[in-house]
C-alpha cells in the first residue's frame, strides 16, 4: 500500500465506520457501555494503525495540507485515551503480567 493521503483517508473512514457500528451494537444490546464491549480492542488496534500510518505520511511528505495534519493530530490525541487497549506488539503471553493478560483476555 503506497503511503499517500488518499489511503490515509480510506483508513480514517474505515475507523470511523467501525466506531459507528460499535456504537450501534452497544445500543442494540441494551445500552451496554462501550468500555464493556469486546470490540473495543479491535477498534483500538485500528486506531493505532491509522495513527502510525498518519505519522509515516507526515514524515514522508513535508508539504501536507494543514487539514490533513490536524486530522492526524486528532486521531493521535484520541489514541492516547485508548492506548492501553491496543494489542501489545510482539509480546508473548508468557512475558505478560497477570494484569496485562487479564486485560487482553477481557477477564
């Protein structure tokens, strides 16, 4: 996948659609809080990917439109709130603390 603004917009739109569907599911299941929905881990991973892609885009393209940069910054700020829900990178289960394992397994 070439790193360009069009692909970033597609990824950002995908994340926004995931968030909308998650909200609809939570409402449909009796108004469960989004914090208790199992899909929140997937959404955090998608958001992390969007943020990393945006950072690579900014690094490779110094003349980005200010609107694109502000969207990347908004996603970065949003990710800071859910960073602890993202799947740990390349961390085997046997190296996880009990707390990390319970969080990953939603126990």
